[in-house]
């Protein structure tokens, strides 16, 4: 069966503001009762997270009582330089923003990710078709990936509503992308 995750990734947060942004969104979600304030062992890959709150429906749009029965079922706030990737749902393809052609991941792509992640540079990647270069953060991936300093992971929640994603973007005052996967 497996466990599923969705991560709302802030595409604009710098590393210096990531913790402050995480606190702002976490406090807003607690205030809205989307999550509870107390941290528990309700997430994967992180120490502790926040369980669904009484108003979790704000995030998903409909009642989903099973959310309280599954484990993990929480939300964690990741405020560190991270590669947010779609695990367990297929190999990524990349699309060039110039020529719009697609290609599979390769050694150059891996090197660009490593360059960005280790903060050695922007992680430049050249299109294998037209040669246009761009930072790895600007490439489109299918399934979606994101290279960022802040993300909100939801474990085993139903699909997040567009209105909720827009509200998170508004609270952050930044663009967001959803990355999803299966463990």
C-alpha cells in the first residue's frame, strides 16, 4: 500500500527567512485549526509533526474521517535547503523552457542538483537538444520537483484544494508548487 505525501514548496524563500516563514504558516494553520498545536510522532522522515485539526477540511475541501485513523497523518515544516522530489512515482523527465523538448534525467542533471544542494552555485543545466542553459531551479520536472529552502509536508492527506494552496501562497507572499510522492 504505502504512504503518500504532498509538499507545498515555497519557491522564493531564502535560507535566512525560511524559519520565520515556517513559523508564520504553522501559526496560521494552528489558528485556523487545520492542524493542532502540539507536536506528536505523526509524520515520516522527520522527528515530530502536527496532527490534523478540527478544521482540516479547509485544506482538502471535504470530510475525510479516515485521516484520523491512518498513520502517519501529520504535517511537518521543513525549513532548510532541500530537494523536494516526487519519490516512488516514476523517473523524472525535464522540459527545456526554451525549445520545450523533454529528456530524461542524466549525469549532468545529477551534477546540477548536487551543485545547487551543496550551495556551490546555481546548478546550471544545459538542454541536451538546444543547448540553452538555466539553473536547475528553473527547469520543469514531471512529476514535479522543487529546489527550495522551505516546504510543508502533508502525510496521507487527500489532495489539497487549490483555494488552500492559494491561501498558503498569500500567507507566505511567495509562489508555491506542490510536490507529491509515495514511500
